[in-house]
C-alpha cells in the first residue's frame, strides 16, 4: 500500500489515503488550503480506464473555525472540479447529519451545488448509547447505475468504517509489479571481493597526512571494490503474500472484534475493559512476532 497523508504532530488528527500499488494514481497538492484543526486533508487522482476518480479525504476538528472551513472547502471544490474528474469527498467532518443544524444544512447546500450527494444514512460513531453521523462520503450519484454503502466495525477506534461499492468502475492496473534491487552474496562473489582487497596496495592512504583524508580514501577504495564485486541487480517482484497471517491470527482477530463489540455496549464493565485491552496487547505482540 502507498500512504498519502497530512503530517501531524498531535495524535488523533489528520487525514491519510491508502492506495493499492497496483493502481495507477497521482497526488494532488492542496496544502495551501489546509489549516490546523479547521481543515486537514489529502487528495489523490485514480487513473481508471473509463474516467479519472478524484478522492478527497478531509478532517475537521470539533474546535475548528466552521466559517473558514466552508470558505476553504468551496475554493477546493471549485479547483478540483476544473481538473475534469469524478469526485468523492470523504472523512470525519464532526458535523452530525442525524441532527438538524445550520452547519449540516450549509454543507449539504454546498455539496449539492456541485452535484454531490451524501451517501451514508446510518450512524458511524456511537458514544454514551447515542449514534452520530459525522463520517461522510459525498459522491455524484448520477455517474453510476448503483451505489451500495455499508458500515464495517473494525475495532480500531470508536468510529465505524464505511465501504462503498460503485457499479461499473474498471481499474487500470499497472502491467508490471515494481522491480526489486538486490545484490548477490555467495562464496564466489565474496571470494572475488577479498581477492580485490588483497591485491590493493593502499599506498595512496599512507601518502595522505590528515586523518579525514585517510578515511575518505579508504572508504572510496573499499566502496569501489564492493560495488564491483556485488553489483546492483534488479529482479521482477511478484505480488506480496502475507504468509505471516496464520489461521490462529485470523481467529484471534475475529475474537478481538467480538470483544470490542461487547466492550462498546458495556463500557462501564471495568473487568471487560481490562480484558479487552490485555487481549489487544497480546494479539499485537503475536502479529509483530509473526511478521519477523
């Protein structure tokens, strides 16, 4: 996966987009419109067979300037629409669409003026037995025959994930996997390198008076023999396989999700809370060890 993100030093904020490397894409730089807490975002353009799909991921903190947010977002939409691509706007805007508010009405009006419709109609976050819809996906519904969207409880945060299916989208995959740079290290190449070093006189090092010059000369000579004996070679890399994901890890991940659902419905249960956190810690250690 490729990670395109807005770098933030404060934990719990910011935006990122994960893209499958087999897809052809490019990034769109819109950092000049970003404002800390008010509007944090990242944008990519997917180059599909029939059209270009632009994905804009946005985060707005609850304490952000709402008026500045709408002003900047309107300028961004105007700029992106000029780039001739189908637009998807998603992210955590901290504007609850399950309640009537001026902010929700203004955002809907702005998006509708660009022919963008809010696709989700279910709660995406649950706190204190109250559901809110603050994680949104806006898309031009006239571009597709059918759009399906559903929530996914992933147990990674108190926000549920969303999966959207867009009918009749054909992705343009890159024909080849990226090449991997390797060096051949075996008895033959090592012996070859040692013979070069043995034949080297090193006289030029002794003729240099200052210590830095001696080191640089030694380093350059050693590096030259190293590159000659172990040259870079490029191999075609196939699809990555997650062989470390064992059957036991899959079962444990399912159990972790079940525990999260129980914990979310019973947050006052201290024993269940501690058991869930301990289970997550153990599972994390197991997965990290399996990746080695």
